[in-house]
């Protein structure tokens, strides 16, 4: 999803996106359109499921209209609607990495609890938790 400050900027972005590789869109658009201290373009990349983002729901899934951002009122989507699954691993790499890190942390905590059992005594809890 791309949000920008005016229609002229939106047209320029749409033309520029056609020439760019998918991996470099965010970097190039930020470098070319956000040249001064004002943010003229905001790019949000990812796979979105209905309900994840209200603006995406409005633009892609024909959801209820959402109040436009005052600074970046023009919003449009570049990409396509996937029917069943992501097309490339890069589409879900962040989600898979986060899930795997969560899994590793759970395994690690389980091992630590097994190796270093902690006994909690009722009277200690009462002294720690008293008002």
C-alpha cells in the first residue's frame, strides 16, 4: 500500500513502480520522493489478510471507508490479490522467522526449567505480593 500527499505524486509513483524491481521499491521511492524533511510518500509492504489493515480492507476487500490520513490522503495498492498462498518465500519470510524464533524461545525456556527447577513457596509469594 502506498500513501502520498497529492495526485501528482501518486501518478509519478505509479509510473516509477513499473520500472522498479519488487525488492527495491521502498528504498527507491523513499529516496526519490521524500527528499526534504516532509514525508510525501509512505510505503507499506506485505501480505495482508482481510481484517489486518483497515485501509487495505477498504481498497482491496471493499470494506467500509476509512478516514483518510490528513498528511497523506491519497492511497492506492500496488500488487495483486492472491487466491490461496504466497507466491514466493520472501512474501512470508518475516512471519516465518518470527514464528520460528517464538518456537525456539519456548524450547529454550522448557530446557531451562527442566535443568534449573524453581520451587515457589506459598509464604514467599504472600510476602512478595502483599499490598
